C-alpha cells in the first residue's frame, strides 16, 4: 500500500492550529487540577484552596484526601454553602473517572458563585499516585508539622 493511499483515522479531523491548542490546553488547566499539584499545595499549607470530597459521609470516612472536607454534592445549596469563604478556590473530587460527583459538586458551587476546579481522576488517581489516604470523620492533614508527633 502506498503512503498516499493510506488515510489517517486520527487526522480525519485535522489538528488545531498551535494557537488553538495553546488556548484549549490553558482552558483545561483553569478547570482541572491533578493529584500531584493538590498534594503539594496541601503539604505547603496553601490557604487559598479547599479540597472538597463530594461523596457521601460514609465514603469519606472510609478514606479521603487528607485535609479534605466532607461536603456531599447532594447537600449543596445556597443555605448549606452560606458559610463557605468566597475568596477561596474549591477543588472537588469523588471516586474517580467512573463517578461524576465532583462534576456535580463543582457545577453547584460555581452556580452559587464560588471559584472551583475538579481533581482529575478523583480519589482513584490520588491513590494511584501513591498519596496517603485519611480515614474517619476528621479531615486529617498532609502538612509535615501535623504529621510529626511529639514524644517528649
């Protein structure tokens, strides 16, 4: 088969221009965060973001991102979000790519006027990247000073 006779399935929809790709990729970065970057910010104690577990309270207790707060997306409304700080950015997550709880939570928060991002791959990708998981009702922490126990 000659090179000319073969048509690419991938290129049956031509690639965008470099400028279009740049703009699209930048837009994606505005909407999503990955587990590594979130972990780094949690370890550093970045106070301008809050990680939200949008799953049920039971799922949260079974295992969650250390430092995340439990706020099931089904309970999000104007009344339940009234005490949230509107100056912060909220990073929502759920189980992973087979779950859309993080999308629902991020949508609800954005519709209520909050800045949001979605954690790519949710708790599944968090674990795959080797990050620790906290259990129980308490948020836990990734900050080194919170992990060192004094044995004085």
